[in-house]
C-alpha cells in the first residue's frame, strides 16, 4: 500500500476515500482469511468480512500509526471470527439444554405410562383388605382413623396394612414411594 501512515491517518480522520482504498486493496485477502477458516462457506465469509470492515470504520479513531493498516485489519478480522464462534457456542447451549429436557420429559412420560400400568397391576396383586385400605387412604383421602371406623378394625391395623402395602409395591417395582403414590393418585383422576 502506498504511504501507509498517510492512509491510516486519513482513515482515522474519517476520510471515506482512504477507507475505500483500504477496502479495495485488502478485501480479497480478508475474504480469503475467512474462507480458509470457515471451510469455504462463502456467505459466512462475506458476512464476517463485512463485519470486519464495519469494525474498522467504527473504531477508526483507535488505529495506531505504528502498525500497518493490514496488520490492524487482520487483528480485527481475527476477533470478528472469535466473536462469531463464541456467539454460535452461546446459541447452541440453550438449544442443547432444551433438547436434553425434551428427551428427559419424553423418557419420563414413557416410564410414567409403563410405571402406571405396572403399579396398577401390582395393586391388583395385593390382598383385598390391604388393597381396600390403600385405596381409601390414597384415592379417597380418608384418615387412618376414618378407615379404621369404616372397616371396624384398629388404627394400628390400618397403619400396618398401609406400611405393608407400600413395602410390597416398593419391592415389586423399581419406583420410589413418592412416585408410586403419584401414579396411584394419577390413576384415580
């Protein structure tokens, strides 16, 4: 480039002709820089080249007279590329998180339906009295005292049946007690 210090000074002072000259002389090299680093993605290279020249114009007042204009321009190009890559990485994180959440929900939904069927089958295997007590407690919301009065048995017997029923369900399934209770309550709705 001719008289680099004069061109830098002119660009610094907002001379659009000097800026056009820099653009004309270095645009091909800047575009080639991006083509090489974006695996020949022409559209992306054009966009990144344009962003680099926008940065050059917007930060023209910070240009140094001790470095050539092309060196300063390529530093800006490098940081334009880094900014782009960081932006893409930030944009990808929420998408990945949403995908993982959706997969987890689908898996839980699937296991919920399978689990519900499994729990209901396990409930049917309980002895009739134990099954009746569990249904009165979990599905109808009766207290242990109300169940005892309804079935003419002691409160301690009701508690014993509930404990044994939950233990049986827990040993016949791999599901946790809160999840089992949730499934039983879901079945009632």
